[in-house]
């Protein structure tokens, strides 16, 4: 199934029920036509980071089901899989073979061998300045020692967690692995491949080793050359200043709108619509919009869309207005991996306020691109403090495990029922043609009017909203589709 201009659900295989069969059942029985695509977060055998330390891409984790379950989903929904192009688990065949056979291993060039990497740069490298220059996710050199079966040791490049060992994407053995893995993913139903942490994949001496140009384009083009004949697309994942996703979009790739979440929060906290209007006018059509994902709410992504003062204001308001949101939940004491993300569900970030939350989703629906909605957000879920405290993992505040019974109860809440109605309408409305147009006006400081029109100008959807009062009306071709009054009528 090709990518469709319909809302995509982001979910783990065991978050809406116990497994993939349950996910499929939830979509058919409880969600209906509100969702057209599914981003299945990593469902492969993994040794950490909730699936993002894959050990074997050839199998589905038996706890979730098997390939038949994945393929059954793909018959009804367009699918996105994750490929962690930057790293793989220590339990992978590659790592274990290298550990056992050292330089006699066929995988001796599969990983980035720290000492050999720097030896090519000259004697006495790396210096402290070299290490300081690296764009790091930890407060030390990104290395991990490997002890081979022959008793010798060396260091491997290790950007993220202990289980996630970096791959040398320029080696012949890694290129072969990338090609066969991507081809296998498409064979099993992937229409879109999310390249996780791709900006870290290229390492080069005398750089910060993050989004290194022009080499990063060579890597992306190699992936594109594999997938294009298979009619599959790439979605490179990167949390950074909006100018970098714009570069990626200009090269013809789908991108994420990670600036929208914080910009929308600022709009609803302040009641001012000017910055949201500015961003909607700038946004590309070939993108997937988000308000929430399996990670935290990004802060750095909105820089220069919002001023530094506005970002600080929105961040402080999030802790003040948000329900059960505390700064400590986004700190090292709760294993936060990114100091530029705040851990909270989007619903709780808006104080569990139904009117504000539905309006945030209305803004998302009218933004350029295809909406992605995280499973907790689809059910307007509150912060899961019990899961957070039991695991001491900050991001788990937004990773509640729903039972089938919970789902059936949640979809009856007015805010969820109206959100599903909104998405179902958006999925079928021709006004949201990605080849069409968007116009944005701000009649007053607190109001915004967004008009989406198809390429031929025959269909038009108009949103009129007041961010201060949290009210809105949607009109399509002269007929009212939904308004904020719908919440009070339920």
C-alpha cells in the first residue's frame, strides 16, 4: 500500500493491548477511519531503549507476534518501520562475531573502531579538543570498550546507550547489511522507513560528527537508491533547528515538523497567534506533523520560530500549567537522554484541558503535511506517574500501557470522540491536498484564520480560532464541520 494523505498512528506493538493482533483489533473496532497509517515503533528483538537497540531485524519479537501480524496491518494501513542506521545491539550477530573472532571476523569493519579512526588523523589523536568538538549525548567521549575472546581490548564508537554500538555506514559490510535489511522491511510491508538518529551516522575528523555535509547526503542518497525502485520513502529523523529539516526537505525527502509542538503550546499558553501563523506559512507540505511522539516535547526545534524569551516562557508555563509535570522528570535523575526535551503527555502539558487539547489538534490538522498522532495523544492520555516512578525513566511518563478495556473506555470520552471525528474528516477532505495551498491570517492578536484549498481550487476548508478563549469553527465548502461547541454538547 502506498503512502496516503491520512493521519498516521505512532504506537509500540504492546501499548494498545498486549501485541500486534491487539493493535490491529483496536484500530478496527475502536478507532475506525480516524487512522490511515501506522508507525510501528521498533518491534524487533532488542536489548534496550524500548526497541531502539535492535539485535535482529530479520525477526519480530515473539512477545509481539510475527511477520504475518505485521503484514496483516499492512493490508489495511500504510506502514512505517524504524531503521536505526547509526547503531545496533551488542547482542547482534555482527557484534558477537566481531567479539569472538576479532580481526578474523567478517564484521571487523562493521563498527567504528575508535583507535583506528583517530590513527588515520595523525599521532596523539584524539586530543581533548577533538573530544570536546563532538556533538555528544553524554558527558564523556562516545566510546565503549570491547574485550575480545582473545583477551585484547579496544574501544568502539558509542553515541547512545551501552547496548547501542555505532555502525560504520561507509564500510562495504555495513552497506550490504543496510541494503538487505531495507529490502526485507519493504518485503514485509514497510511503505516508509524512518531513519532513526541518521544525523549521527557520519563521523569525520575535525568536525562535530553531526549532520556532516556533504557526506550525509551521500548516505541518504544511497538509502534512497535502495528504496526508490521498491516504491518506499524515507523519513529522516532529526531534532534540531528547523533550518536543517528544511535542507532535507529541499532535497526531496519527507521531514518531521518538530517545531509545531512547542509553537502550539506557546500559542495556547499566551493566547497569541502571531508565531503560529508565521510557522504555518513557512512549513513545507511534504512533511509529517507532530505534537507528541515516544520521546519528550522538543524545545530546540522551535528556536527562531519562537524567540528565546518565548521558548523560556512556554517551557516555564508547561511546568506551571501542565498537570503533574515536574522539571526533575526531564533531568538526569530520570535518565533523560536529551536536555532539550520535556517529558510529558501533550494532554497533560495543556493541563488536561479538553478545549485547549482539541484546539491543539485542530491546529495540527490544518498545518501543512500529514498528521502523525502518538497513541497516548490519540486517547488524550494523562501523565503516567506510576510507570514513571516504577521505572525511573523520564520518557515513560508518556508511555502508558493501555489494556483493551481501557481503550474501549477512553474512546467514549468527548474529547477523544471529537478528536477521532476530526481526524476522520481530515482523512477524507480533498481540501488538504498536499499539492494544494494554505493561507493564514491573524485578524487580531489572539485569532487566526487558516484556509486549506486543493490544487484545483474546488474544495476549501477554513479554520477560524481564538487561542485565548480556546474556541474554533471549521467550515468546509460553506458547511460547518465542527466547532468548540461540540465539546460542551457531549
